[in-house]
C-alpha cells in the first residue's frame, strides 16, 4: 500500500480544522494523513524540512489575506491548496498565479478538498467549480487563450454538471472532459509569474499527455501586461 | 434627469440681456451725450485734438469693457484696468478744459462713470462706490487746481448728484433684476422637477398596471378556484400552480429596470420561493454581465421558475458571459424533464437529464 499523503492545515477557526480532519478521516482509502494544524504560518516558516507534502491554507488568517505568502511556502517545498470562503475571481486568480496548486471554496470542501490535496501531491491539476468560474470570468490581458472545447467543458463544469454529464453533453468521453479542463489549468500554469509549483504542474501535464510542449505559450511578463492595463487584484500591484 | 443647465441658462440669458442694456446705455451716452457736447463746445477747448484723443481712448475703453462683460463676469484685473484708463482719460480731459466752464464743456465725466458701471456692475457693490468716489475726487482735485471756481463747484455738485445717482440706480436695478431672474429660474427648475416626478410616477403606475394585468390572467383564476373549492389544495398539481404563481408574484415585484444587474436580482427573487420550500439554491455569476432586455429576462426567469418549482432539494443557478450574450443554467434534482418556456426574445433553451439531475440552459444572444 502507498504511503498516505501528509498534510498540514493553516486555519484560524478550529471548527473548520475539525471539519477538514473529519473529511480526511472519512476518506475510505485513508489516503491522506493530517500531520499538523496551526493557526498561522510561523510554524512552517521556521521548520528546516517541509513538515508535510501539502499545505491546506486558509487565505484569510486573523482578518488578513495571505495570498502574497504563497510564493514563500512554494519555495520552501510545500504544495499549497487554498481553502477559502472567498470566491472572488480576482482572489482565485491571484492565488493560482502565486503558485497554489488548487483553489477550493469552503462550500466545495466536503466534495473536493481531499481530492484536491491528492492531486496536488502528485503535481496534477485539480479544477474546482469556483476555479472554473474564475477562469471563465478572467478578463486580464495576459490570460491564456483557451480553445472552444476547453471553454465549453469549463462552462458546463462551472454550471454544476458532473464530468459524466459534461461528456454526454459534448459527445466526448469523460476522460477527454478531464483532459480539456486539465489543459486549461496547465495553460494558466504557463502564464504569469514563474513558480516551482507551476513548473512541476506543467511538467506533469506534459508527462501525462494532457498538453503538448508546443501548446504552452511562452511566459508572458505579467508585470508588463499589468503596466499597460492596470487592474485590481493582480499580483505585483 | 434634472440638470441645472437649462435653468442656469435661462437665468444667464436674462443677465446677458441686462448687460446688453447697460452697454447700449454707455455707448449711446458716449456717442450722443459726450460726443455731442465735445463737438458743440469745440471752439472752447485749448486743444480740441487732445480732447478728441481722450474721447477715442474712452471709446476704446468701452470696447474693451464690452468684450470683457460679454465674455462673462470680468475678473478684478480686467475690470479695474478699463476703469482706471477711463478715469485717467476723464481726469486728463477735465484738466485740459478751460477753467470756469466745467459744466458747459466737460463731456468726459459722465462717460467715465458709465464705463465704471459697465465693468464693475457684477462685482462687489463697494468697488463701484470706490470708483465713483475716486472719480468725484479726481474732478474735484482738477477744480481745486484751477482755483475752485464757484460756478464750476456748483456745476460739479449738480452733475455729481444726478449722474452718480443715475449710475448707482442703474447698477442697483440690474442687481435686483439679476436676483429676480435667479428666483425665476429657481422656480422654473422646481417646476421642471415636479413635472419630471409626475412623469416618473406615471411610468411606475403604468408598469404596475401591466403587472396587475398579467396577474389577472394567471393568479386571479387560481385564487378564485381555490375560493370556490374547485381547486383542491391537496392536489400536487394545484400546489405546483400555487408555487409558480407565488414565484411570479415575487418576480413581478422585483422587476425594475433601475436595479443594476437586475437579472440576478430577479433570479434571487425567484429562488426565494424555492428556498421557502426547503430547496437549497445557489446562484453564481462568472464575469461582468451585459444588460439583458426585459423581454429576454422574463423568458429566463420563467425558465428559472419552472426548474425551481420542480427541484426537490437543491438547485444551482449560474450566469456566465458567453461569446455574444449570456448563458444562464440551472442544475437541479427535479427527477424529470421540465416544461420550459418556449424559446423567445433571443433566448434559446436546452435541457439534458442524467438520472434525477436536470441541466437546463437559457442562452441569450445579443445578435
């Protein structure tokens, strides 16, 4: 049997931590093990070795947004899954651009958090509905160009269909639906600022055949795009 | 919308008319009064050429003053520059006039005073008072220099009385008229506002009447049937009709073009009824939505009502911007397909059922 994925949770509300612990415990395969729970990031910063494979990070700790601290966690070797009550697309995009693997809103936690942690542990994309919403709502000049099929799959997924229903609707296989959505996510990993987590995600996407190296657009400097078209909620502002 | 422009324009137009009247007075005075006196007393001056030049200088001052006041209320620099030139010309002309004949030959006194009135008319009243006092002192000074001739002094006092009196009276009159024009335009403004409110109230009344007519066709017969006992509240079909009517009532109350993002607002109103039945409804919006015409909104909310009424325990409504319009979708555990409203007003309908979950989409295209 494979070793369970170790996870740390940074969350300032104990009741949420308990809820997450119960979802992890309810996983039939016991694929995830909670090794640390803290109310702020200080414990992770001081540790010399990553204390866990994946960090579940509440984006708002003691009333402060901590999206700007994600790059530090990523640099320290953590894979970050953001878990937040916010579903504002600008915050979601900023979180992903800062190097988080996935974004799970608190409403989606029960159905998606454990799966998102498992996907992050293997550097595979995981797109929640709130993440699909942010990708559909993205109006930034530096956003990646998605194909019609990718957009349609994202839209139906955002609308609330199961992947099987999306497949039936689009007359394609469920696997192809996953492929379209993963490819859209991989394209996002190729834009904006660089981060080891994004590189790992891209490398894995190429390895898995989700995306071909030629489909990846060159890195565009977000800073330059933002200077031309300033918009709120974009990192580096 | 009420804008202050038309009424301000009206008040401004009156003020301009008063300015033109004063300008006309000044020009007529300088040409007829001062010019006539100058020509008439031509042999009496030591140098007629000098007097004529002074007359021309004042004519130029009047031109400059006219340009200033016709362009709007002049600033203190421009106004006083013109006034000081007029005062200097007037004083020089008086000084060059033969002593003892002030009353008969001095043409410049009145013109200078009127020029002062013209340029200082809409400045503080004290500025005009200072100017007229300075002019009186200058003329008095010239006479004192000439040796205070008794005839001249009498003439001076006489002229001071009538000309200053007339100038002050005109300035005060224009001020009063300005004030009246302001009041009149204020009254016109409030009248226009009242008219606008009446028109708005009429629009609202008409919209309410239209909603009432819609209810007459659907809700009223249902209430009548319930009252008569021909519709059985225990019958699930009657309950569905009641739920639909309740949702439509809410939607009609929420319908209003003034609320920004009103489609979302109306969908929330439709969801409210389902929530009261214990259906968990979530509404998500991706991206800034374009405005949707009310006809299309009605088709979309009718679809929402149809799906929400059939939902058993949960429903998800999403709004997303698509290529040429918006896609509003409904995912709910209806257990069966739903009778959606017919495609209309640029809205296309689709649905797909997977097990007990229904997916329906109302897509509105702007083209």
